[in-house]
């Protein structure tokens, strides 16, 4: 009688648990007292006699398992999931693939209780099971954070995957092995895999639904930006070609027509190389404009280098017009597009990001109030998480620090803003980032630095710790010399262009009321030096004498005096103040070097006398005709807010910031809001 020796037809070793279990007993083994064995099959082998409890001997090592003798376990790498499946298959009477061990030629026996090998209570085989003989190893305690991750993940696609679910997912063994359906035994290790797949699908669907609105408007913005850049490049190339070659297309200028057609593609490629299309540089801040300027300079330098290397002559008229025009036209177009986005955010609350703020009550309340006031940043607070249950004015409380992931999911937020708090240290922030990474939630960590721009900060790792280095503001040096030169040249150009307007305004002031056309007043400039400022007179000549009787009607706090319906202002003066035309004579101060085109508001000596220590930082630079205070609300701002904006400009000054403020001044002046 042939006995299965454990090798396949090709001579390879067949593992013991894959050998057929319907072979008859060998002749040297006694027949089992529990009943007759299945009929012998030619070429078959023996089978281990059945025992009263088919599970316990296997789990406790009293019978051979997988073809090896009982006793101490040999040096085999533990595989709890595989061992659990094999032990479950032994109990169910199936092989490693879950198939029944009955031979096709063996007639099926009826499932009667009197012929069942085991009639005890239903047994459940759970994973993990100790791979070595001995007592059953209970399931290990799961880390709370890992359990929360699994539960949150599975909730997105189905029922929570808890330890009870894991037990239910394990193959259950009924009292008689024949009563278990053939499809019932399934891999224990497949249950977490199936749950993870459902969780992944559910999390992906929730993530797509949550971010669809943001992806939609960001995609539209980027497409509009790309079309604008291409159109501006094509228009600039056409204008440069027409300005240099006005006689039409000829054999000589045909290559310039080709260059004009390729200019949009080259400019867009330069913008992409300078990362001017990355979302983190768009929507707010000056990084976008800086990268546009770098792209224009890079394209100019590349054109000069290629022309020199290939000894190609380029018409200076085309070159001087095309490249500067495409750069500054792109700056203007991006500024207009951003202003349209900011207006949509302020008026309709559109194109906003849903933010959950994490921190203490006072810090969360201050941040929510600031984000609500400056809605053009695009951050809408939809909830908050506090270290302990509490309340914040006008902000829903979604939970504590341990429930941030669930709070973000319930609020359908796409951004988490973490304020400075001792409870959230580096390890806690790292675990929070892992939680948010699954759902593609942006994490923003607010530092305790005040009014420090990103250009002054650099993250440098020190022994694996990210250190935030803060550079000193640029208050002197070559860049300041460039600013002074730009101020004076720009003031001269503006003075020449506005000379006819200045003459008309002087005539109107003279005819409206008696007194001089220009109003002279002492102001405090850089480093505390006093100078005389020039403005068109907008009040009656006795305005200073009447100030004492109107002091109690002051509508602003601090050292300033502002009255919306000031009776001292003339009729023409109201018109001049509304559009800030009374400040045009300050161009003479800029040319003289006592003022700048952009800077803090020039204060009065009595204001400086009551300045706190922080406010004196405003005197570190020259005052300006316009600044952040003017484009952010002008007279509608409080004293503290005006000081904060001036300090923000002093700390983060740059040429690109000056350019942005000048462009925003045009918009603020035409609206006339906050001027009285």
C-alpha cells in the first residue's frame, strides 16, 4: 500500500498540512474506538485518530501538529495569523485553502449527532494563537492611539473595527464539524484586510466629498491664472513687434514674429520654474509677486545669455518693450485677479477654507475674531477643540484635544490651525499630523511671533529638531539705498504727471475759502527728527483754535483726533479728503528725503510724546505718503490696529511689499472708504 511520503509528483517536499487527510489508518495503528474510519483509498496514507476534543490537544501540544511531533517547539519564526488559520482548518476538517478533506469518491455521510466526533459547546478559534505548544496566548492589548486610528478609519466605510468585531471575524466552529458550511472557514488575517479596504474606500469617498469645493475653486483660479499669463505674453509680444516693426511682416522681421509667438510659452515656463503656480504662494502674501519678478528677470537673463552664446542679434527695441511689459502686465493681472478673489471672500464668503482651531479659550477667541475681521485670508472658523470642555463666543466647541480627528470629520473641515499651548508638544503634534494625513487635512501651526513675515524666517534642523530662525529686519544697507532711489525717481515722475491736476486743485482750494492753498504742519520723521509736511488745506484757517471745543467728540481712541462730520472741514476739503488728493503735495517731501512713497503714517509731536515703547519702533524708518494703514481702512482703524500695521511694515519691509501697497492704494483711493 502506497503511503504519502510528503513529496509531490515532481519530487518536491509537500508540507504536512497540505497532505490529504482522507487516507486510511496504517496497518500498524489500532482502529479508533470512536467509530469506523472512512474507507481506505489506494495510494493513501494514515490519519491521526480522532480525539474527544479536536481543539484542545492541538492548542496545548498533546498531538503532532503540521507533521511535527509533540513537545517543545523547534526554532520556527512565529506566524500567529497563519497558525490560527491552520488550527481552524484542522477543527473544521478542511485543508489550508478551506476545502473539505473528504475524497470525491467517498460518499457523503449524513450529519447526524450520534456520529459527530464532538458534541460539546461551540468553539471559537481566535487570533493570535501561540505558535508553540502550551497554553493559549490571549490577545495583546492594543495601543489606544492605534485603536482610535482603526476605529476612525473603519467608521468612514462601515462599522467600527473593535476587538469584538475581530472576534466575530474569526472563523467560528460549530459543535459538529460537518454542520459548518464549506464557505464559512475564511482566513482570520483577511478580516483586518477587508476592514482596512472598506475603511480606505470610505475614507477616500469622504475625503473627496470634503475637499471637492476647495479643489473646484482652486482649479478654476489656477486655470484662469494660466490663461491670463498666456494671453498677456501673447499681447506683449504683439505690442513689442508692432512697436519695433510697424511696416508689417517681412523677411527680416519674420523671426521676431516667431519670438513674439514663443514669448507666452517661455514666460509661462519661467513662471513654473520659479514656482509661481504653487498654491502655497497664491491667494495672499507677497511671495507670488516676488516670484513673478524673478521669472521676468530670469527670462531676461536667459535671453541675453542665449543671444550672446549663439551670436544672435536681437533688436533692442523689441527686447526692451517685450520683456518688461510682459512682467509688469502679469503683476497687474495677478493683482486684479487676487482682488476679485478677496472681494468674493469678504462679500459672499466664497472660496473659503474650513478651519478647526485648536488651543486654549482666550487664544481661540482672539484668533477667530482676527480671521473673521480679515476674511480675505480665506480661513473660516467652523469649530474649535479645547483642552477641556468650555465655551468660546461665536465658535462651536467640537471636542477636546483627544477628539481632533473626529471633530474635523464632523465639521467637514479641510484645515486644522494649532495655536501655541503646552499640551500639544512635538510628539502630540506628530501623532496629530499622522491622523490628519489620512484624510488630506492641512495642518497649520501658529507660532507666538507677531507680525513676522515668512521671508524673515528659516527652518533649520538641529539634531533632528526643526529650529525656526528669525532674521533681523532690513533697516539699512544697499536695499535701503535702492528704496530711497526708487522713492525720489518715482516722486519726480508723479509730480510731473500730476502737475495739471495740482494746479486745478490749488485753484479750487483758493476759491472755496480764504487762506493759503498749502497747509504746513510739523511732523516727526525717521529717528525722531522733525520736518514740515505739505498738504492742500482742507479746513478753515481757525481749525486749530476750535480743536479744544471739539476734543470731547473724538471718535477714535489713542492720541489721534478724528471726527467723521468735522465742522472745520470745507466743502472742497471733504472732496479732497475722500480721494486723498490733499496729500499730493507730499511728493515735495519725498523728493526732499524727509518722507517715502510707502511707509508708516507721519505722527504729530504730541502723539510721539505719549507713545509706548513698542510704538516708537515706527520711527525706525521714514514715514510714507501711503502704507498698510491707508489700504486697510484708514480712519476707520483703531489706534492699536494702526500701530500694529505700521509695526508690521517696519518689520517686514521689502520692495515687493511696497509695490503691492502702491497697487492697493489705487483701489483704496478710488473707493474712498474710511477717509474723512
